[in-house]
């Protein structure tokens, strides 16, 4: 305990009030003991400070959403954004900002993807850690949310994410783990949903065993707003603060749980102490922030993040004297943020059309609305006539607000029909066409091959109009890269068959194969791969060096690579390091083709070379081995791949890694599979439930081992496996081999 002297003086009622919040946005004050009340506000891209009893929030600066900032792959930039937000919190007397939001983008349909960072856990975790570091450097708390498996909005309060342990660890927990270990957020916010049958707000395993005991989390856990079911169970599990304040509803519940002995005073005191600690960690001080300075920072962050996806024949950058037809109402009314709790009452919005008029020769036609998917043939015709008089058409396209928000998911990934029709018709007429996209998540692009340029601006915050203009006209060289894969069509996405579940359960049947891990394993053609983005200059990758050719998994491997700007203008390159398991994977858990294990953004003048370095440790090579609940590095050859995207590997070197820990041969009786194999009467392992497919493995086992095991009819029951996924059968075969060896 950090504050035993305070906790010991609190009455039971005060303790209950402290773990139950105070109104919508505060913690409960106990003035007689010097425990202040702190205010928390949403996040994550600006302050949504709402006074108690009010619904409208104070004006503040709207930064780009997570869908865009993640494309910067720039840890320093996220830290700067965090610092600015921390300073704004100080000025607004807010003690904690409810962000960052880091759920993995499992499906492009998730309504909150615009808030989240990526399909990749390493990128997610590193960027979150930087954001947290920035905010907390100002003495202000953060709330890393929504822990965990809140990967959809459909029935978000009640669905049960049914996920295997390997996917949970490798994909869905790793981002939180990195952020917790690197930056110790003051709080984590648990999600609404259940994970494998248990509400996260009541999961001791998630809130205590993994979060605190394994990762060393020192902060407090707060509930998402209304995520508490049984408060006493939550307290016992490690949920310190229920939000919003529901002061007395839970009082008797907690008291009777204590009286009955299902909750102990010690468990309650532990949560109370964490709340007191949280309040004491917040360091309030007088501050002012300059709206204009932060507004300018939003623009710069957007400029560092916007992704150039296509640039045929260098149609971009536009020249000041190029006659440009700007089409689409997004030019006048940019879509800069998503809806729901992340919505910011903006300070000032840069309008793209006005900025473009300052930069070059521009004519405009509204073409289609920005706030709906209704469209009108005559407006499209006017836009086409307008484009015919210009050298280039720039279509400002995007998703209306009603398409994506907290609270619901999309049902498709199309742009409004009128936009697609206009773009295709422009290209059919041979009009050079650039599409600028303002959307919170993946869209399909039936016109991708036909257009000349594509700029993905996502939801770029209040400086977006200037940032987009600066990219289009080359005042800024684009340097963002995609933090998510753009599939060719929704049906290609690995979660397609199981999203959004049956209303109760959401099977995460694709397991670890999320995003590029899936598309690459299936050798699927995608529209734009993870990590992809173009520049107005070019980069040469050279001189990849590894510090070792052979290593133990406990060693650290240093990697260096030289990057040269071979073009005419200065630019920034995002250098990505992937690790690829090149061993024979038969008989052991399968692995993705490659996984991101490092990234750096490097700024280069024309002709300049810089050396980028990375350090890889055991975790960079490991997968999560469910049977021993630990990370395991198979002893084998790995490729260290340096790429400009996950599909554009420029250099590769191999290293042999030897495991210091292997899967013990003895099967653990408490594994699911162990249970399957046990004969309930004799408690001996049998082949009863196992295999009806001698061809796929059993025949390769030593005959004595088979004989030793087959004391019952080997066929009975094994037909069940006809319904299992290939991966599961693989796993089962692997378990069987382990068992057979053990028996030998
Ligand atoms: C959202 C959180 C948000 C909270 C408070 C919830 O509905 O899921 O992200 O911080 O409301 O507004």
C-alpha cells in the first residue's frame, strides 16, 4: 500500500464512495484527509471537457484521430501530441484524459476503428506508450482503453469474445503490455464486453494476474462508463474505480458482500489505496495554452501522417499554375473527426478549398454532399463539366459522419455510390484524377487502377485543410504509411465469417491471423498492404548488418541498415523491420509469414545517408505457447527483413536462434487437450478421442508408442475433428506427438 495512513482513517462509506466515482467525470474527494477530487475527460484526440450537468463540451483543439496518427509511425510525434494534450489538461484543470484507445483493428467494419491505431500490436503499443509518456510528463494521467477485445461496437456491452490464448496474447494483449511496461499509464480502462465468458470488469485474470502480476502495472483500473455488473466481484478482481459515479447504488451490495465474506476489507482497501495513489499522482499546476500553437501542431501531425497511396506519372505534387478542378463538398466541409465520446468541440477548422485557392489555380464544384450518401445526377454532371475545363480533377471524397461512429459498426466498406460513379466517369473521360480520402477506416476503391493519384488523409483533425493542401502542392513531402491493410473487398478480411458474431458470442476463429498476418499467409492480393506509403523522393536501402549469425534466445541482436535519399527533395522514410521464422514449421505451431518487430522514421536531405539501428530480444522471435503459458522461441533460422512495407522487403539476412526454453515433453494434464485424452474412469491417457485420420500423422509415430496408447477403440469420437480448423488439427497432432514421446 502507498497510503496506509489515509486508508486506515477512512470510514467504510468513504471507501465505497472512493471506488465508485463522483458524478460523471470525477473521483470522490475526502477533504478531511487531503484526498482531492480529480476530473477526467475524454480523449483521446483533444479535451472533451463537459461540466457536470451539461452536455456541450468546452472548445478545445481537435488533433488527428488514431487512424491517421498511427500512419506517422513516429513515436516522437505522438509524444509531442501527448505533451500538448497534457498542457491543455492542466489549463482546463483536468487531471486525466481518457485515452489512448488502442483496440486492434480486427475488422474494417468496427465503428471505432477511427480512434484505434492499427492491426499490428507492436505499432499500437509503441505509439500508445509515446502518447502516454507525453501526457504524463505534464503531471496528467491517461487511461489506456478499452482493455480488452472491444473490437466491435455491435452489442459491445454484452458480447463474449471467444478467443484462443495465443491470439489473446500475441495480438490483443501485446499493445497494452508494451504501453504498460514502457510508460506506466496512470490508469487502464476495462472494456464493456466479455472475454471467454467473463466480463473484463470482473476478470481477475485480466485485471490482476496478467496486468499487475505479469506486466507490473502500478496504476489503477477504471471501468468503461457503465461496464460494471457486480461491483463486489470487480473489486475482488482488481477493478478500482467504477465510472461514472453511481454513488449509492452499489453501497449495500458491497457492504453485504463484505458481511458475507465474499469480499474482504483488504480487497476493498487495495482498490481504495490505488485511487488515493492516482489522485496524488496527478500534479495540478496553473497553465495556459495557446490555441493557435496547438492548432498548428495538429496540422504538422497530419502532414507527417497523411499517406500517398498512388502517384502515376508524378501527377503530384500539383504545380501552382496547374488548373485544378476541386470536386466534392468535403473540400468546403472537411470531415476531420469521428463521432461519439471522442468528439471534440473544435477551436478552428482549416478549410481545404480555401487553402488550395491560396496555393494554386482552383475551380470548384460541390458534386456530392459530405454529410450524406445522397447524390444527384445533375450535380455530378456539373462537376464533370467543371473538370473538363481543368488540367486535373481533385476529388475530395470520404465517408459521411453517419457511416462510422462509436456505438455501431459499418455493414460494408463502400464509399457513397455517387462518389464512386463520379470518380469512374472522370477517368473514363481521360481526365487526370486524384482522389483525396477523408474516412476513419478502410474503404474499397473500385477506381483504384483507373485514377492517377490517391491521398489517404483519414480524419486529420482541425488542421487537415492546410495539411492536405501542403501535401497536394508539395510544400510537404508525404511520409505516412498505412497502419492497416486495405483489402480488395470486405469478404477478404479474416474475421468476415465471424463478424459481428451471433449476438452473444464472437468467435475469433482467425486466431493470430489478423491483418497482414492473414493476407500474407494466404498469399492474397490486397489493395494496399500494411506499411505502404509513397513519397515525392526515393530511398535506397543498403548495408544490412546483424551483430550475430548465431545466438541464444536470451541474447540481444543488433541490426543496422543504411538508408539514402536518392531523389531531389528532402523526405522521410519509415523503415520497417520484420522477423520471419524460416524453419520447418511442420509439427509445431504455425507462424505468420513475417511480423513487425521494429520501425523507425528517418528524415533525409537529398543525397544524405543515415544508419538506422534496431535491437531485437527474445520476444522478437517468440510465439505464445499455450501449453506452458509462456513465450517460446523455436530453435531455427530466422530472416531479419528490412522493408518499405510488409510486402516490399528490400534487404534480408538470416540468423540462427537457439532456444533456452522448450516445450516440455510431458503434457500438462490441465490442458484442454489433456482433458480430451484422459479416460475419465482410469484417468489414463488414451487415444479414444483422438484420431480417425491415420494418414495425417499417426502412421509416423513409433509403433510401440501407438500400441501403448491405443488401449481403446481409436476410431470412436475422433470424427469430431472433422469440424476443427486446420490449425487446431495441427495443434492436436503436435500434442499427440508430445504425448507419444512422453510415453516412450
Ligand atoms: C466509451 C469510452 C469513453 C467513455 C466516457 C464510453 O462509452 O466507450 O471510450 O471514454 O464512454 O465518455
